[in-house]
C-alpha cells in the first residue's frame, strides 16, 4: 500500500504546507494588527475551503461511478490531464511567488480588515481554497490510478498531518526550514509523478475512445515482467509506469518530463528578484456596532452549503429509472411499462407481477445478446437493473421458474455509440468443450490408476525412496484434473482429502488418499504401515475410473473451474496448507496450472468470440507464472514454498493473483443463461 501512498503523501505534504503557511501568515497579520477578535473569520474561511474541497472530491467520485465504463475512462483521463496542468502550474507558481507571498497576503488581509467580516472570510477562503481543490483533484486521480483508495488516502492524511505540525513549528518559531530548497526538491519529484499521471490519463482517454492508438504499443514487457513483484508495484504506484505502454503514453511522458523539468531547473538557477518592501499596515477603520449573531451560524453555513450543492450534483448525475412506471416481469406482462430509453447508463426498476420467481434479461432480440440481467426475482419484489444503453434494439426476456421464456416488444434506440452485450451461452454451446474435456479426464484417470498401482508396488516391495518419487508423479496427474473435482463426488475425499476437521487429524481412520500416504512417506512410517493406505488409494483411483463415464458432469462447471482451480491453488498450495511433509506443493501448483491451461484450450472457441483480448492476456500470465514455477525446482527436487525467499514468494503469489484477475470474467462470459 505504501507505494500507492507516496504520491499522495507528497502532494498532501506540499499542498498542506502551502495552505498552512498561508493560514499562518493570515493569523500572524491579525495578531500583529491587534485584531485577534477577527481570527474566527479566518478559520471560517479555512473551514469553507476544506468543505468545498471535500465536496468536490465527492462529486468526482460519485459522478464517475454513475457513468458507463467507457465514459468513466474518458472522464478519468480528462481529469488526470487537468490535474497535471494544475500541479504543473502550482509547482511553478510556488517557486515564483514564495518569496513575496507573505507581503501580498498581509496587504490583502489589511484591506479585508477595513472592508468587514465577509471580505476577511473570502480572503482566507480564496487563499486556501485553491490548495484544497488541487489536493482533491490530484488525490482522486492517484486513487483511480492505484485502483484503490486506502493507500492514497493514508498517504494524503499523513502528509497533511505532517504539514500541520511543520506549520505550527514555523509559526511558534521552534523550527526552521529552508522553504526554497523544500519547494524546489518536492517540485522536481512532483514533475516526475505528474508525467506518469499524464501517461495514465492519456491511456484512459484511449480506452474511452477519445484518442486513437489504443493497441499501438511502444513497450510491451508483460510476458517478461512480473506485475506483482515489489519493484514493479513500486514503479507503477509511484511513477505510473506500466509494463505495457502505448506510443502516445511514452512520447507524452518523455516530452512533458524533458520540457517541464528543463524549464523548472532553469527557473531555479535564475536570479531571484528582491522581495518587495512591505507596506505599513493602516489602522483598520472602526466598524459600526452590529447585532451579534450566534458564533456557530456562519461556520455551519459554509460547511452545509457545499455539502448540499455536492449532494444535489451527485443526485442529478445518478442514473434515473426510465419513465414513471416500473417494468413488469411475468409470463403475461413481460416488459409492460418499458419505454424507449435514452443512450447512456440507465437504471430500470424491475417488478415481478407474476406468481413465480423469475429471471429477467435485457436483450438484443435479434441475437439474444444480454445487456443486463437479474436472477431470482421473487413475486411481488422490485430490484434495480443497471445497464448501458447505446444504439440498437432492446427487449425484455422474462423466464419464470418452470415456465416458458417470454420476450417483450422490441424498442429501437438511436445514437449513443455502441454497448458491449454478452452473447449468451447455452448447454448446446458447451457440448463440444465438455466432450473434449471428459476425454482428457478419462485419459488422465487411466494414467492415474497405472501410477497408483506402481506406487503401491513400491511400498509393497519396501522401496520407499522410489515410492516418494512415484507418489509425486501420481499426485501431479490427479492435480491436473482440477475441473472435474465437482464431478468426482466422494471419490475426491478418498483420493485427495485433507485431515482438516477430522477428530484425530492425521491419525484419523478417515484420513486417506495421497496426503495420507505423503504423511507416512515423509514421517518415517514403515512400508508395512503404509501398505493399507496405498491399497486404499489404488482402489479409490480404480473406482473413480470405473464410475466416471456414468457420472453427471455439469457443463457450467467448465467456466467456473477456469477460475476456481487456481483460486484453490493460491489458498492451499501456495500457502503450504496441504503439505504433509514432502514440500512439493509448488509441484502441485504446477499441475494445477497445467489443468487450467487444458481447460482454457477447450473453451478457446467460446472465449475468443466473446472476449478476444482475454486469452492472449491469460496466456502471457500463464507463461510468467510457469517461468517462476520452473525456477523453483531442479529435476525432481522442488523447493518447499516456505523456503522460497520473500521476493520469489511474492512474485509467485503476484503472478497467480494477476492470472486469477484476468480469468475472473470467464464464469460470467460463459454462464449458461435461459435468455437464449
């Protein structure tokens, strides 16, 4: 998290120090003018500036959330570029104005004292407000680039707290800082960070279709760089440099960095102008006595007003239900109340008016492609369905439990670009992949039976060293059949069950299979003691081979297992949780990876037509993880996972996590839907 926190920490520290210095000067000016009674007006202006900044951040966050994915990319990219402009201007302004800032502010405060309460509040508000808006905008862009908010918020909060402490020390004269050197050093670092934000913003604009060159890559190191490694995470978090960058990103990054850094360095070297002499502060005019209002009224108003305005903007930006009526879901009224929607992200209120729990889909009636869906809508209930609407035809398809599918009248929407519906998958579509995978599993079981018999013979003959080698070979074969676990029923527990939850643990009579034999082989049990567990394993493997052809294999398991195999690997094998002494859980992970690869091969035709970019990305992830696993063994010897050094273990975990993330859409893409 700290790598994502650093850019925000720096902006919080710098902007906080700028704002704090401004407040310190305002307060000092009033104290010297013997106008301490006016200090609450300064703090009211500061409070208003903070409220506006926080409201601005809320507007950015909730407005973006209401947009379609493409619009979010364009919106975020535009604001990233604007943030770069603001930060660049701030860096140069502070370098140019820092020396004369005190005199200028004192002059403004003196004038405000003569003009009354409102003017003093406005002066402090404007002086601090700019820093707050810049902080909110840059923090929002860095959080979006990081993909999470905890790190950036923590970094910004830390920077602001530190800045407040420094400003207090400066005001009390217990601390001295060379502010010129401070702003010069942080300015140079911020220019480097801003270059990365610019590149990230331009990439968002390309993803959003605003700029061309989305697939024109200048740098593509995805196959050779571990995106989850500490150094890759550091570079991406701090500098926004990624293993894959387009030509536009690279050129813009280089041009901005060279041009802005050159101008900044030249400005630092230039001779600084002499500070203008401070004008004597005129005596403030005596104000006419006024009826005093409660002290809390103005501070409460300056906080409430921005919050109310922000809430109004967010409310207006949220997608509204289409039309005044909800859309009916039932066999007899499917789609009643549906009127032609406007292009963009829309929310439909779906109300089940029938007597059966139903599924409902927003579809293209010509292709049955799905734009949005709700499953399990109970009778009499209403739920929101959010979908992105673009040019094309739209209809509702209602599928009551045990009833027939009903499709509403289609409506045509003009304009609005193009949405990306999911082409539905039927059981028929999965017939060929399922047949191919069943053949793969059946062949694997034939091999498994032969290998477990060899293992049993080793133990029967007292050849325990050979048994350890043959145990691993057989276990890897079974581990490569991961997609079929849901079909193996009780055989999976007999063949590969863990001792977790058993009353007597590894000594329990129900602890059987590969892990039971592993425990004995690596904990000094005799061949005599291992004969029974080995025979049980062989019998279970043979029983599974015989039963498998008649076992039901749910076609929906195929896309689910594409993600779940490696999810289990990350949970059990890569933590060493299943290790019973052999230290070969990385070998099991390698076999799981092979099973995942085989599964993606049989699903390739369906995935390529629905998400053509998914498999190339997954293939690169698999190659990266395979390379890391290959480095963890020498011949038949595998490094135990707990003996990997921290960096290597993080690389393996990171590569597995990245592959899981890229495979996450598979179950949704290939879910069997009744809309077809």
